[in-house]
C-alpha cells in the first residue's frame, strides 16, 4: 500500500538520522542559533517517550532551505513547524508500534540512506570544500577544445520488421504517413518490443555513436534532409528491416571557452568524484574481509517478465 511505503521510508529516514540528531544536544556545540546550552536543552514537546528540545527544533529549522526558514520566521509559523514535527513523531511512534522498524524494506532504505551520508562525507564534501578551479577548467579546454564541441545529432522513429514482404508493405504505408500515423504504425507493427512502446522513437543520436542504433540505421537517418520525411528504402540490419522517419535535427556546435566552461567544470568534478569513490571502495576492500563466490551465480534463475503490448 502506498501509505505504508511512505511511512516505511519515513521511519527509515528517522532511524538513519538518529545518530546525528540526539535528544540532548552535545554541550560542545553550544552556544549556537542564539541559544545557550541551558536554553537548548529546554523541552518543547513530548510524544510518547520522544522528547523534542529547543535545540533540536532550532537545528531542524536551520536545516531547511533559506526560503522555508524565512517562511517560519513569525511565531505563528514556528508553531506550525513544531506541530509538523509532532505530527511526524506521532506517525513514527505508530509505525514503530506496528513493527515496521523490523521490516526488510525499512532496513534496505536505512542502509541506502547511510550510504548516501557516507558518500556525502567522504566524497562530496571534500570536493565541495576544494572545488575545481578556473585554471583547471582553462587547462582542460586548452588541452583539447574539440572535445567539448557538440556533434550533429538527429532523432528518428523506427519500425523494425523481420519479414521483408511485410516490411515492404508497411514502407509503402509509411511513405504517405504523417508523424502521428507513423507512430501508430510503429506501435502496431514493429517487432522491436523495446522501441514500439515508445512509438518507435530512437531519441537523438550522433553519426559516431557506439552501440544502438546500428551503423546502417545511423547512416540512413543522417542522409534524410527534412524532418518528417521517411527514408525511401528499407534499411537491412539487426536481422530484419528498418523503416525510418526523421523527427528531429540538431546542428553541430563549436563551443567557445565561455560556452564550454560549465560543462568542463561538471566533467572535472564528476571525474574527481569517481576517483574518490574508487579510492574509498579500494581502501574498504583492504580493511574489510570480502569473500565472493561467482560460481554460485549460476544457480540464480532470472525470469524475464513479458514486455507490455503496445496500445
């Protein structure tokens, strides 16, 4: 049930945050939020055996976005925020009473949240404290300016049919079709279960893209001049025949440094995070005993569900 899932996730969030949010604020953290340690330890509310202190309330409020903090500036709004905390704790109390704390779904969610916190502390935070510099971005651009250009892209819809005679029949229909009719033909006749549910849409791709779509399909799609036009022939590839309609075009773009620097900064930051994550997992593998039996994977049988039929 949807409501149960919501409560389970909420309980996992609370369980994962218990180590960070204690009912008695540590003495070495105060004063802060304009509160003394004595003020911080004052009790605002009790829900069962759960105590909400002034300090915890101030911490929770400070963790909100600046927009929400401004919203709760008035005494009336702060009462509303406290009421929300009490309502939250009531739901947690009931969820625990029903035994959801031991639910496997809660345990999985809690583990996921703990991993997120670990990554934030060990990977994200250090990089945020020492972000990629302008000099590093400039150096990356100067090393290979072409790397950050955008190749020309096209978008196509595809009807894939294994039988040639049927493919020729559908091609004759597709030549006279508008985009809506072509999409219907893809849903009704394509033998590619992956794309037919999306009306044959292949999304945007480049001429040099690896993998899907196949090289013959890419070549044919790029040879079509006008959006909305169907390629005049069947494209034989992938054990069958493709019927293609061009549905979009994006011109190649040579990016200047100013145009490229945001993407470069993002790329360099991602590379740093990937390297930090690899270093973290390598260190943990050295510290924690790990035993793997890949042979046991042969015992796992995966039942692939039948793909939904096109409408």
